[in-house]
């Protein structure tokens, strides 16, 4: 079983251009809301230069894909920006979502990521 989901946020120069940071904020807010509703634990990490060896099966990469890629096919990616290099993101991840399909991420994770019951956040008594 997997641990927390790692959400890697690309903070490279290409992401700062053309308002991509605004898109990233929306994506991150949406992911956090989805995961909190589903009680899925997550950790947010930022990078300026990606170390592809850190990508695991339980990783979500939020990026424009403007980096030198190698085929590792782990985790998923969310493509940010009109100039996103989808081909690079497809080499790195098993599945690529565009920002307008962000609501599909939770379904994909529930059916494709291994999240153990003990790793899910405990329900708080709402009484």
C-alpha cells in the first residue's frame, strides 16, 4: 500500500510566465478539496528543477512539462498552460490530465492508486 500522495508543483521559470501560477493555485485548491472530501492524505512539494527519480506511483506532477523528460511512467500529471508539453508529461506519468479535467483526478486516484484504509484520514465525529 502507498503512503500519502505527493503533489509536486513545478515552480520553474516557465511556470511563472503567462499566469501559470494562477492556474496552479486553482489546481492545488481543487486537489486539496477533493482529497479532504475523500479523506486521502497528501503532501505538497515544490521544485524548480525536477528530479525524475523522486516520482513515484503515488505522485501527482503539476507542470507545463517544459523540461527534459525520460520515460518512467509513474504517477499522474496535470498539464498547466497553453504551451504545456503533453508529450514530456506522458513520458513521465501514466496518465495526463489537462486543467479543465481536474475533477476526473479523484476518480482516477481512487481506482488506480493504492491507498490503504489506515492511511486515510479518520472521520471526525460530526455530532
